[in-house]
C-alpha cells in the first residue's frame, strides 16, 4: 500500500467515522431526533431512513477500500446536508440541528457548515487518490 492509498483510506475513514457517529447518535436519541426533524420540516421517510443510511455509508467508508460509488454517495449526502444547514443558518433557524442526535442540541451555525465543507474536501481527496 503506497502513501496515496493510505491517505485516501484515512480521508474516507474520517468521513466514515463522522457519518457513523451521526447515525448512531440519531438512533440513541430516536424520539428527540424525530421531534427535531419534524420541526425542521423534514419528510418523515427522510428522518426515518437517514440514520441507517449514515451508518451504512459510514461503515462502508471505514472498512472498504475507497470505491467511486461509496465516495460519490457520501459526497452527495454531505452536499445535501451542507446546503440544508446553510439554509437553516441563513434563515436563523433556532431548531436544534441534531446532526449527532440529542447530544448536540443547539441551532445550526456556520461552524457546522464549515465542518461539512471540510468533510466534502476529504471525500474529494479520497476520490482523487484512489
């Protein structure tokens, strides 16, 4: 394994761990997650399926060699999340984002948007090096 492959795997693993923690956080505070999702006007099927999607994509990024389909799906998910967060910040929403379940019970901020932009950058690095 060369340094490019190691770097790609580390970048993917960082995003994978973040997604897995976010999904697990939602599962461990399920009722609070659903309440916040309703207040954010998320469609119910999105709120119900999102934690599982985060866990599956997170696990794939952690244990599999970076492959285009997984990198692409994770990047797409992060772009959607980041767009949603930016809209929440711009509209000064006071609804907790619950990005990591009830453990983060504050309104979305630009810090969340910047964090996600960093995760997206890691996905692009992983894709470019794998």
